[in-house]
């Protein structure tokens, strides 16, 4: 199973220098992917701008949006150009994970309709590929992706989100949880995959919040109660689910691998690049 790590663009106060060093170190340590989250109404960096900066200081690591929310962006042509540009800058290392999202304020902030976001996302996925193929509503928009297309990964755990991933994507990314539940999610998604007439096997991913080292539990609680404040009491539950011990993380990695996970994405709650060494010591060495 591959192990990726999230660029901490959603940690308030993270400096540009920290994020650049974080990307460099993740590349050097051997993590499979560098991921980003996506949010408008929060003290966070723009996900595509941050990945572009990471592309400039890395050479090997995949760049993954896990998860990007395309439907709050007003222009599909502009988004297609941004994504294709990032793919070219990274020499084809981009993978786009997408979902409709749960936060109405992000849509209000960009003047897009929250209630129709699922339908808009379905339409956008088709239109993105048309633009990349030079067949969009405005032919001639470039650049073209390195390989002509960019792999799409589905997110979201609603029935519509799962069906969208089975229909359009290379697989599905779980928001997280215990490995035992993930095994059931894998079985359910593979059934949807077969129903959609897809060949081969879907690529299955999952997210996991991590906070190793001194004060890890406190750091996790502080960050996650802030980031997930819109979820009310559920934020407390999510904060308690963060992994704060190396032995626990190793066991979790083994559990996810056994449950059918192809790539586990670790989400740090600190922008300190040194945290990557703790993660690598626990699961890569």
C-alpha cells in the first residue's frame, strides 16, 4: 500500500517557507503522494496555487487533490486551464480527486448554487475532459495535459458521490474511519463499479489525521475543532480519531492494507516539516 501525506495548507498561520520545505521533504522521504484539501471560507491557502508551488520544488512525488471541490468554481474553462497548467508544470504528476462538498458557505462566497452542486459537478467532469481534448465550448484553450487527460479520483460518501466515482473516476477516496469499516466500503464500491460496467479494479484510497510527537493529541484537537467547527459536536468525535502514537499508526496502516486500501493519505495537523520525519520513521522505514 502506498502512503501519501497532505500538504498542511489548512493549518492557520502556516508560512510559505514551511509549505515549500514540507513539499521538498515529502518528496525526498519517499511518500507516494502530496495531497491538498480545498476550502474557501477558512484561513487556508488555495489548493491549486499551493500544489503549483510544490510542483516547482519536487520531482518524483504525485500531486493529488484530495479533495478538490470544482462545483464552487464559476468557470469550468478557467479551472480546466489551471489544472492542465499544473499537470504540465509537474510533468504529468497530477491526480485530481473531486467531490461536491458539504459547506454551503464556500458556495455562497463564490456566488455558485449549493443546492445543485452535484449536478454541476457531473457536468463539469465531462466539460473538463472536453476542454483538455480541445473540444470544449471554447476550442483552442490550452495547454493540453501531458498525457492528454488527467486521472480523476472520486470522493464523498453520499450515494450520489459514490455512484459518480464509480462512473467517472479511477476509484474512490474514503474520508476515513476504522479499517474494519473501510473493508465494507471497498466491497460496496466494487459492486457499484461492476454495475457501471467498469473493467479492471478501482483504486481505493483513504484519509487519516495524524499528530505524532509531544502534544500531538492537543494539537489535533485544537486544529480539528477549528477546521470542523461547522459540524458542531461531530468535530469532537473527529478530533478523537486522530492518530497520535507511532505504534497505533503502524497498526492502522496494516489494517488498511489488509482491508483493500491502495493508498493511505496522512493528514498532519501541524505545518512543521519535522513532523514528516516522525511519520516516515513510523511507516516508511
